[in-house]
């Protein structure tokens, strides 16, 4: 190479090296939130609730577990992520939420929460109503009749700590204490001691009608009286004069607290109730029952075809029910459709079929489903749903008609691999919840958020399921189990699936659940 050209080449090479040295990698790292996908503690006897939006993991622990020393037996997190300064290798203190940092390019703080319900009670002979137990303040307030001998109150039963706790002085059945001044009790468990204080107050009346929880055809009357007495409730229509006595079988006793369940009431009517204890009566209280409300299209007669998507509502009408058809049609056809096979031989019914959607080995099981709510969007091959519609009544259950063909489970996710080869199971469930908005359901394994019947937001829940084929139309009915008679729901969820574990893409291709004539029940 001529000398001049060599010099020019050398110069350009130097410039190129300088430019390379000046180039900076200003492309940001991907922002991918790492998640907990599972977590289990030693002694845990209930499911784990993982909320990827709030970034919380909630463990429900039995009272036998020392919440100050919880051993994590297993957990999993998003592939490629790590736990910074991992605290889960040793027992952790969940008496308050524990912050854990997951790292995947960026750091994300998660909280592990321990929920532990310890059964606590304190009852003395002749007590009025139930004791008020203040757990944070470690105080107990109990009420007795003014005629009671406060200097020698007899303990009927008492428990203020977890199972196996010791008490000083003894709170054994039959022990006595002087209630004229506060009683200090040392409760010791797991090597730690807490001091509780017992207070006693007196009441001049022998019975109280405390409150009424009025549903539609059922009401619950909550009362206080002296434990061991003849306690009960009477009621009447507000416009009547004759009192009706609630059957003793419908009155539940809890020490001095008692509650009467009144059935077969008229919707939208006003009643009066009063408690009695022996020959004494409590104050009269009034209550008004609710309405009989049925969600629309419970007979599944209204459908319309929007392109390839079958919709369970009339064309032009407001949607109340939703399906997974919007996701199913991406590589196939609607798998929740109307059918003329009905119990009466007229109208339409809903046919839900579980079906593999994909090409070759690429794809997933799409469970035939029908639910109160809407299909929001598809993310990759996963669905995002909105569960629930506004609802404030308190039904007692759901009834309807169903048929079911159970196929062999031929598609199973890792969580349910053991179910492969077994008969599929269908499910119909109802829940009442009191969240501020409908429940978002996400099925993606790394961002999963599903309904949990044990969650705090659940007011009531009930279900019907079948793990075998039911070839002929068969009636079903189930009751809702309420966590509280006084909580008023905000939303109703009704969900039906031909494959119970369809949220996990697990089920049998060809399982078919056919449904008709749904009706909420309002009486026992």
C-alpha cells in the first residue's frame, strides 16, 4: 500500500476506535415485574393468595403455628428473577407484614402477610351476651346482670391465646375470680408472655333485642340474654297484633348471645321483632325485607352471533353474561354456544365445551365457560376477565338444570399434572363480594390472579360440581354459605365451566356442560 494511503487508513482506524469508545449503551433494560408464583409455609392448611397488582402474598396460618417463627417450606418466583438478601431461608416473623425484594433488571418490593385467626372467648356463669374481646389492647369486657355476685364469678370457659397456651391465674372451668376490680391474666405461648385484663360491667335488664339483619325472605334477629335461661324471639308483621314465636330449633345460642333465624318472610314487607328471656321481654325493633332480584337471561334464551363470537345476550341489549369465546375464536370457533336441547323442548340452553385450541402441540385447552361479567382482553394466549355485576340482595342459593359429559383429562398444567387421565369435573359456583369494583381475573401463569373463596372480600359462596357424566337433564340446587349475616354485598359472581381447572388450562377435550333455567333462591 502506498505510504500516503497507509497513513489515511491508519487515521480512519484511529477515528473509528475513538468513536467506538464514545458509544454508550443507553438502551434501557426491559421492565418486567418479577412475581411470586407460589409460596407455602410449614403447618399451613389453607391456600396462598398472591396479588400481583398489590404485590402481596397472603398466608392463612392455623393458630398452632408460631406466627413469630414461620418456616417457608417452598416457593417459586418468575424465571430469571432472584430474591435480594433472601430472608426466606430461615424462619420469618409474620406478626407484621414482611417486605421482600424481587429483582429482574429492576427491584420490586413485595409484602408477605400472615393471617392468623386465634379462637378467643371468655364466659362466666349468668353472663349477659358475649364478651367483647379487644385483641390489640388485650382487654376483655364481659357483662353480667346487676343482681350477680361480682365477688365470686364462675368461669364457664375461657381461651385468650393459641392452642396450648398457659394462663396465670388459671382460667379453668369452675375457677372463680373477683370481678369488682380488673383481673390481670398472664398468657404464655411459644416462650412469650402477654398480659390481658378482664373487666366486668353490670346491666339492669335481663334481655336485649340488639339488631336485625333483614334479607329478602329471611331475617336474623341478634339478641342478648342471661346464659342458661329460656331465651328466644317473637315476631309479627308490623300491621298485625299477633306475635309468632320462632321455633327453638332456629335459635342458636352462644353463651348469653343468641340469634334467631326467621324464614318464609314476604319480600318488601316490614316486621317487628322482640327478644325474650324467661318472662322478660326486650325492646321491639322493626326491619324491612329486601326484593327478589334475578339476573337477566337466567333461562339462556337470548343469544346473538357477532361475527364468529356467540354472545349470551340479545343483539342490541346490554351484556350481563360473558364467555371466553373471544379468546377461543383466535384459533377456532366459539366453544360456549346456544343449543335447542332444553329440558322443556323449547327455547335455548347454554352449551359449554372444553376444547384444545391451537395447531399441533402449540396451543392450550380452552374450557367452555359462562360467567357474570365480561371478557376484557387477550394477552398472548391468556385471557383477562372481569367477574361480577352490581348486586346488593342476599339470596340463599342457586338452582337450575344441567347435563354433563365428562371427558378424560388430556391437557394438564404442571400444577395439576397428577389429574391427567382422570375424568374431568364441571363446576357452577356463586359468590357475593364487597369489593369496590368487579374482580379482575388473569390466567397467565406469571401474572395469575384468580378468585379465592376464602378471601376476605367474599361475603358468601356456594357451588355444584360433578366429576362424572350426567346424560339426562337433572335439577341441581345449592345454598350459599355466608361469612356474616350483616355484610351487604356489592357484586354477584356466577361462574360455570365444563372443566373445573380450566383457569389452569387443565381439563378434558370434549367435556360438555349444558345448562338451563337458573334461578336464585331466597328462602330456606
